[in-house]
C-alpha cells in the first residue's frame, strides 16, 4: 500500500491553482488533505469573529469539493507542531506539501514543523499559492526591501510576470488509510447565541464557486470602469474579491491572468491597469510584513512613538457602532457590522476619522477591523491602517485629513450609500445629508430626524478636530508647519 502525501490546507482553500495539491497529485501517491484549526489562544492575532465564520463556510465548501474529486478532508484541531507530525506517523505518510504563509508567527511555526518532519524522514515541500511575487524576489539595487510603493511597483513590472494559474485536478486519488476527522461544525467557528452572522450569510457565497462567480461578475461588469467607479460606495465598482483572496478560495494569479486575458496592462492608468496596480499594493503589504514582522504592533515610522494618542473609550465605542454623527463614517461602520466588509474609499474615511478627528491610536482600529472583517488579512490590515494614520510605509502625510462631509458629498452625492446604511436619515434632502446638524428645525422635523435622540449630534466638530490633530502632530512629531 503506497504511503500517502499529506496536503496541509491553510490559507489556500481551493482546488484550482493550488501548487501544493497539484504537486501531491503529481507524486503518484494517494492524497490525504488536512486542515488544522490551530489552538491559538496564546497568539495575538487569532482569527476574529467574522473571519472564523468565513473560514467555517469555506472549509465546508472545500470538504465538498474534495469529496466530489475523490478524497476526504481530514479536519483536526490543536497545535500544528503536534498535529501534522502525528498524522504523518499515524498514516505512514511519505511526504507533506503546503503553501507558504508569510505572517511572522506562521513562518516560525512552519520552519519548526518542516525541520521535525524532515528529521522523521519525510519529504517536505512548500509552495507559493498566495502571492504574485514572493518577498525575497523583489529588492532594491542594494538588495534591501522596498519601503516606498511606487519603486516597488516598478520593480515588479520589470520582473518576470507571474506564471499562469494551475489547473484544477480532474480527479484526486484518496488515501485508503482511514484517519479520524472532525466535522466542520465541531470546530465551533460560527456564532450561536446570538447568531449575528445573518448579514454575512446574505452577502457572501463561499468556496471556489462563490469566488469564480464574484470574479466573473467583476470582470464582466466593473473592470473596464474600475478607475472611475471604485470610489463610489453605492455601486458595485470594486472587485469585492478580498474575502476570497484572504481565505484562499481564489488565488492572485487567477485574478491577474483573468484580467490580463481581457487586455489589462499594469502600465496603463485605465480601469484594468488601476486594478492590477491594486493587486500589487496587496503584494507590497505582504512584503512589508515579511521584512518588518512588527508591523501589526509597532509604528513603521518610529517618530510616531511620541504621538500622544487619546484614551477615549466612549469615542471608540461610538465609532465602532456607527454613532459618530457623521453620516459617511456611520454608514461605513454599519456596513462593516452587517456584512463583514466595507467599501475601500469608506475604509480610508473611517480610519482617518478615528486616528485624526478622535486622535485614537490606529491599533484600536486595526483590532476592530480584525474582528469584524471577513477579509481580515494581517498584512493588508496593518499596512493600510498605518498608511492612513500617517506612520506607515509610503504613508499619506498626517496632515492629509479626510473631511467626512466633503468625502460624502463627492463620492455619495445622491446619498444612496448613506440612506442604505443610516436609514434614519433617509428623508433628509441631499444637500443636508452629509451634515444633518446644519438643517433647519422644520426641515429636520419633516424628515423625522431629531438630533441627539434618533441620530446623534456630531461627536466632534470637524474644524476643531482637524486643528487639534495638526497641532498635536506639529508639536510631537514635526516642529515645522505642514504644507497644505
């Protein structure tokens, strides 16, 4: 009886374009797919609630897809350092395949597991399924990692383009060695009392089928207009592929080459070209995290260690609940709570509001997003929060403070986005919708809005908050006046 090849699934819950799975199938051995829910109570970045729900749904889809292909997904829980070698001994496996992870704790864990398995006499092979360019392949002429996006992007374009995605195996020969397995429901990933995930379930279709459908819809409806429509939160102008990339139901090579097949060129500034550049921004975040493993906790710019962030528990709570009194901010935070996702333009607005209007540490925002986003990704979450806060790589300057009023007026002029997520303001005229506190009493009364009762007064005055942020930054971070 041939010894099986274990394929350890992690952030790659798909059959197509899965190098680890393809290599195991090509080995000629029976394939034994494995997923381990790691006991990570001692890890700072254990998956948040929305990500756990999304993982559960995608695991169930992967299990079904593997079953149709001819093999069974073995599900275990515990510390991977113990579970993977134990399964190899239990089944007499001859080799183990996985696709690489790039988070600091995952790298350390994988290194230790690889050494233990090889010491036990197994072949161990790691592959790339998550990135277009791995972190050690793109560097400056001095051999250092890039710290600024534009030269990083140019270096990527000057490199060999990503190879095409691998095909989905038509059939997988499963292992006849019986291995006990848990059911997906045994993992306790989904909420029960209360079950807050109804909006998530209505919004997202999991698995490769969901990913394929989302990709086709984006390519067919939004890719060509991506440069113009991606900033309008009330329309389907973005790809909304990040949840599928996060869990690995879809790989970046699949997305890249699907866009390229429609004529996209990364060196152009049209819709398809801008979209490909956004994929490279995702790569940049991963490269930053790989080379700077403290990115999720420490300021990329150490000058911001002197920033006197405010301890404002009530302000943080109102921001989290979408009760700041600024409709664009509140709409975004409510969309996040309901669907586990937020439009990218609005993510920048709400992040700027927290870090600059309220002067609350960006790490509080990053942790909230980590718990509430289905696409919670350590690299993108950390790099993006630091970018908006002004302390990250290639950051927007701190004095670039998003005005939530004008952002709403520019990108939601008809108020469709705000009215959907802040329905208590639905009756307000367009010209007042982004600043309801300026409306005359009679107008507000007709609209059924009573500020301070069924919708809050602004938590801060925009002009005063902006002035405070700039003065704080100038005093503690930079001594000269900002250029605006």
